[in-house]
C-alpha cells in the first residue's frame, strides 16, 4: 500500500472514531482526498479558496509547501488556526492574484460555483500550474439523486436551479460533468480525468441525522463511495483533473 493511500485510510478511520460528532461534509472531504490521491504530484500546492480551512487541513498533511489564497480575511484566519505555521496565506482576489511561483498541484474545491467569471479564473489558474502539474476542480453535482428527488418534490424547479439557501452561501451556478468540462476546455485546459465522488441518495441534512445509527453505518457510506465509481453522474461531487495543454500535448 502506498503512503498516500495509507494516509487516506487513516483519515477515514480517525473520522469513524468521531462518528457521533462529525457531519456528512467531513467524511466527503476525506473521500475527495482518497479519490484525488493517485493524481497528486510531488512538489508544492496552491489552494484557491479555503472557506474555514477544512480541506486546507487535509492538504497540509500532504504538502510541505502549501499556499492558500482567499479574498476573505475571516476565512483565512479560520483556516490558519487549523494548520501548521509553515502554510502560507495570501489575502486577495483570484482575478488579480499575482505570483512568480508556479505550482505542481492547484486546487479549486467547491469554489468554482461561487465565481462571477469561472472561465477567466480557470484560465489564470492554468497559467500557475507547472508543465507536469495538475489542476484539480471539484464542484457539487447538479445531477445528484438527492437533488433530482428535490425536483420531483417541487423543492427545486430543475436540476441546476439555485435555491435560496445556496444563494445565501454565494452559489452562482450548479455544474454537471458536461458543463464543468466545457468551462475547463473554454479556459484552455486539457482534461486528463473526470468522475464523481460518493453516490448520494440523501440530502446532507438527512445523512447528518442518520449517520452513526443503525440505518447509515460506515459500511453503508463505503458502499455509496464505491458505487459512485460506477455512476459518476449520480454523485455528490464531480471532479476534473486537468493539465496545461502544452504538457498534455507533449505526452
């Protein structure tokens, strides 16, 4: 077993040990890292958008040289409290972020759906990736079964509808795999891999209520994760692993 996969399993075991105290999103972040781990490149990393630093914490365990950029000082402060002092934080907009450094791994995790100009940000992000580096995009999935059920219940008008609670959290769009890939290609990126993470039959709050009891066990959660590999379009999150076109074209 390689060291990266071993760390992912250790993270899941740690979360399982806190089963009465964590939420669905906590486990999802561990599953996301488990999925992306085979594509990680040795070297440094940049996270664009950190929220409260939950995913930053995962990244800090895998990269000795990690930089985080976000426009919200309060988010940076919360993220900084979660990670070692070696992590570098920069306050600024993605649209104006300037650096002479390039990154072997660049992450936009549940960030793209919040941006006014996602293609423009992706184009700038692509220019920050090393020739052999990877750009990781993860977004909520418009076609998740929980979302489609909400449409049939009349809670949403259509799969890509944005309800008031998502608007309050700054969501501007909801991606499916085809529209996410369309934006990546419009930004000049080469898509190396695509997929989904965690088959999602229930809404987040429903998982939060049921996890830890007799209904939703860790074995059930693992089953949903495994099933998601077969049905990426029905997963909680969708992802792309991208490269700079010049790097992909030289393979």
